[in-house]
C-alpha cells in the first residue's frame, strides 16, 4: 500500500513539474509602466513599428519568431529620381529599411497594420502571437495616443498580451524634449521580453559609446563659433502645397542631434517637427550647413544644387560652398532606429569637419554596421547602399 502511495506522490510531482514548465510566465514592465504577463518562452511575435523593434530582434537572434509586421516601410524597396536643370535624369534605386536588407524574408510576412490604416484584428487573431509589441512614436501610432490605447484594448480582448515601447518622439512629447535615451530603454524592455538582458546592455552601451565619442569632440566649442545647421526636407508633397521645403524645429529629435550632440545651432530656431517654409524664409535663414533628412523620399545633395525647382535657393552660403549633405534613407521616418548614431556622426562632421578629420564616414559607418548587426564587410556594404550612403565612402 505504501509503495502504491509513494508511486502516486512521485507521479503527481512529475506531472506537477510538467504543468509548471508548460505554463511558466514572466512579467515585463513596458514604457507605459504597465506590468505585462508573458509566456516564459516566446515563439510567435507580431510587431507594429518601423524598424527599431525588428532590428533589435535581429541583433538578439530571435527574428525567426516574427509572424507579422505593422509597417509597409519594412517590406518595400524604394527608388527616387529627378531631372536636373541640364535635362539629365538623376535616379537611384535599391533603397531599403536596414531590416529589409538584413532579413529579406520579412517581405513575405503579413502586414497587420500601417500608417493611416487601422490594424487588421482578424489577421492578428489568426496568427496567434504570444505577444504583440507596439512602438509608440513610429508612423502607425505617431500622433494619436487614443488610437493606440483603443488598439491595445482590442488586442488584449483577444487574449493576446501587448508590450508598448516609447520612441524618443513619444517619450519627449509631454515636455517637448526629444531625447534618444529612450532607445536604450526600449532595447532593455525587449531584452526582458526575449530573455536577452545581457545582449541588451551590450547593445545599448555600444550605441551610447558612439554618442559620447561625438559629444567629447564638440563639447568645448564656444557659443560664438558654433556652426548653424538647417535641417531641410525637400518633400515633393510640400512643394505641391505651395511651400518650398520643410524645416525641423527645436523640439524635434533631429534638432537634439544638432544642438545637444554636435553642439551646433539649429538655424530654424522655432518649435515644430516638420514646418513648411517658403523660399524667402529659407533664404533668410542662410545657414552654414544644410542637412537633408528623409522627407517623402530620399534627397541627395544634387537635388538642392541641380533641380530646377530649387534654383531660387542657389544664393545660400551652404549651397554656394557645397556644404549640403544627405542623411540616411529611412523609410517611414517617424522616429529613430538603431542607426541613429550614423545621423549624429554625419551632422557632427558636416558641422565641424576639422574635429572629425581623422574619421572617414564610410569606414566609420561600415564598422558601426559590423558591430551592431554582426555582419561582415560585404554585409556592411549592402547596408550602406540600402541606406543610400555610398556618398560617404570618400568622405
């Protein structure tokens, strides 16, 4: 009798352990301060973001768990062209989100949400994810907190947990103070989700080291010697509206890069994320340097120099001195991604070339890709071309 009883006890313990291992859970605290209960083992994930979430997952080696995405910008290949004053057609193709270049299979995944489109809850339910990760501040949820709240509630009503991370624009919205430290916080939250805390610390530490390298070189520039930098968006949509171009104001992440990291001055010293300006307003700013961010397309320096619709800006000092530089191609450019130190370095070297004379941009960017994404030199060249940064090779 006692042997039978002991056998029953042992069997119960074995089964009990099995039940615990199957139903094991963990709790992750996201950017909202919300404690989210997740399965201990994550095998199926949907992301709603424009590249940061997916790039971190790639770095962590867990991108094979991705079953659905929430941005068309992850899955498309882009091209851009314009005609010069001489009648020549300038054309560039093969532009991609870095994650599209790193993981081409992402183009085959279902898109469950997109900019200006509500999420497809039926597809989300069919995919049966262990978690949906939403990045607030990216294009799908760039401006509407209420829309995101309703989406979270609807997904949770399907029995699916939701983790939310705040990008720099979202985190700084309440105090008009965009700050890329939010990205390190996001990486660490994802480290909790995927049990990659050590890797998260290493990645965020590397990114912060690159930022500090730039700040250390520019920190002592006197106020009266600071370069004025204009972040000028050459959006065709803005031209259609009757304006000439867009400017990024003092409360934008890009302005944070200019003023807090490169220690230069934003020539457009007014608030506003993307502000339409006419030609007279732009000419009046007359900056030392012009940077061209993604703005409804990639914009090479040649467009400002040679496009017929910008000939009225040729008297600007930066144009005459050939101090116009392109920032990386960032499809769905609503908030920053893992490549943000590249933007910082381009801005800083454009503003203060003497401070960075020992740094070849192309080599530095190649090293960055190799360190962040664990690619070889050839892989880094692929990413350089995908972000349309080939012009940096000899700079």
